[in-house]
C-alpha cells in the first residue's frame, strides 16, 4: 500500500518534467493533543547542547552516488553530521545525518539556505542538485544546503520490505469491497509495520517531525549561522512551522511553499487532499474540453472496470485499480504533465495499462530492474510516529460517503487510507496536530497556489493564523501544480527572491495571477 499523495512531488515530477504533505497540524481547539518542545528553553532558544555536537567539524568532501542517483558534479560537497538518537538524551548515542551543499557563487554571502523538499521521506541529498537550477539566483548569496532527515536515504534510511515483497503487495486492493479484501488490506498494513520495526529498531521511536526540527537547529549551529534561513516545500512547510514554534528567536528568512494546513487532523488532512486532487482533476478536464463531472464519471467507470479486470501492460505486469489511481495522481502535480495523463487515459480506455503503470512506477520509485526506492517507507515511519489518530474500520466506513462526495475519483482511496496507513502500528503517535505557533519570530513567507492538488491553497491562510499575528505573511499564486516558486510566475519568483536576498517582506495577502 502506498500513500500516493503524501510526499512532495517536486521530486516525483522531476521524473516527468525534468522535476505529506505529511500529517497536518493543529488549530487552537481544546482537547487536541499538540506537539511539545522539551528541547527548547522557555524563551524560545535552544537548550544547551554538548560541545561534541555543536562544535563538531564537518568533513566536507566529494559526493558519492546514492541509491539510484548518480554522484553530482564537483560543485557539490557532502558530509555527515552527528545528532542525538534521542533528543531527551543529547549526551547519549548519536546517529549520522547526510548533508549536501554547494557554496554561494557571489561575494556578498548571507549564509546557508537549508532546503526540505517534502515527504516526509524525500531525500534532500538526492534532490538538491536537481533543484539547483531553479534556485540559481538564491545561490548567488547563499550556500544551498539540504540533508536526508533521520530515517531517510543515507541518514539511517529505513527499508521495510524487499522489492519482491513490495511488488507482491501491489495486488492488495486499497479500496476493499469484500470482507476478504478488507482482511487482506489490514493484514498488509500490519505486516508492513512489523517490517519497519525490524528494520528501524530503536530509531522507530525517534523519527518524528519534532526530532527533525531539532536536528535542523543543530545543523544551523554547526554551519555557523546565527539564524536559520530555510526553504520548505509541501511537508517541509509543516517541518518549518514546527521549527519556528520550537526556536522562534532563531528564525531568519523562512519560505514555506505549498503549505500544509496545520489545523487539520488526520481525517481533515485526507479530506483536504481529496478536495485538492479533485480540484486539479477538474481543471485538467476543463483544459481538454470536458465537463468535469462527466469526465470524472468516465474515469470512475474506467477504474471500476480495472478493479474487476486489471489491464495488461507491455512489461508483462498488470495494472490494478490502485496503481491506476497512482498513475492518475502523478501528472496532476504539474500542469506540464497533463498531456502525459491524456495519453495514458486514452491507452487505458483501449485496454492497455502500460502508460498508467509507468506513471505509477515513477511515483513509487520503481526502476526498470524492479528495484524500488524507500521514500514511502520513511514517509510512513515518520508520519505514523507523528499522527496519534488511528481511525477504525467502523469509523472509516462511516466517513466514506463524505469522502466520495468530495471526490468520486479519489474519495474512496483517501478514505480507506486513513484506516490503513497507520493500522496496528508498532509505536504510538505523538499528537493530533503539530504545534506551530511562533510568537516573536521574524516574518515567515507562506506561498499558496490555488491549483495545488496535494496542499490546497487554503492551507497557507491556516498556517498564517496558527503561526500568530505578525508572523505569517501570505502570498497567493493563481496557478496550477504543486508548489509555486520556479513554476513560471515572475511575480512569485520576484517576491520570494526579494524576501530571501534583500529581506523585503511583501504585503500580506499579495496575489500573483
């Protein structure tokens, strides 16, 4: 089972055009559990850490190939940072975090600009070199820096299943229609959690968003920056909000692009994404001259036929209903990929599942050799440690009509996902919603895109409200796709560049059309 809308497809669309959101977090509702900040002192500064951590010297050197990614050019340097396994015991056991950087090209250097590209579970070490062209203007005054968060990639990365086991699990129906399918669905979830527990060991309880936010402040200190300058995308916006809450006085210039709604719980977050993907699908259908309601009904009928009779593909594998939905989801992340979706849907209507299967494989990081990446493994390990909610089968069935009303195409999948994603998880979740209030922090720029499928643009306003008065500054782009910066809007790019390079804060509520 793969949560196909949870990680930032800045990485996924790199496959297509080059180019979850994590659990969302909390309004001020009474009775909700919020993320705490035991490692931050009462005045919002970092608690004292041992010099062995804060004064460690990073051994920057030439980067090596990682996973399926080749080694980047000589402009890039890599190093390993020591960080506590358990932040409540900073003098205890440490783990290694993989870092990557490219030094600033200009002479008037501001400092380091730390990037997180989303997920949770996305590899910054792999993605940063691909994103460098988009951030070339920023590199004039910043070292571009990213990292693999704990449990991801080269930072103690977790692999919960073998390639053979992952492919076998693709036959599990993610929208079970019978008691037997329900049993198989939940059995698969249990098995996946057990595999993660075996692979992660004691790290399993120490990969939360809060843990990673604390790692970010250690990165800041070791890099020698007085303030954290940060660019977070998708789930990276939630991570940035949690950081601002823990360390408001260390907030420098923070950009949060494709903003997660921090006031929604697990079910609310799933409903937000269901709404966002249906909105993006409607816009796609309109672009092809179709009525969105009729076009959606046609896709639903196709998916129902695939559910009953999976389609053959040229690879010899078969396209299941779940893989078909995943294949539809991926091109919605970028308007440039919409023609790819048109071609894949036409092929599927002819009985050929090859193109949709190829799209699903790209999203699931399946290479031609049959080797799968581990983004969804880390994603699940992190998000299920964050999320306290565990909707039951009975609760989910009551919610399904509401999900299906929001989206006839995606509602059923997203509704079932709330029950299966963290079912029978080996460790308890930490909170219903993350705490992001950041009184006293410098202004944080929030960029929302009206056509964003994975993080609907309403999330930017919710984040601004949660950060607090005078902290969150909202910038809206009337565009399509996941994320706004570098997506074709000179207005957005100019505003972001002015903020990061010159400290110019745009007027709250500015709209780029």
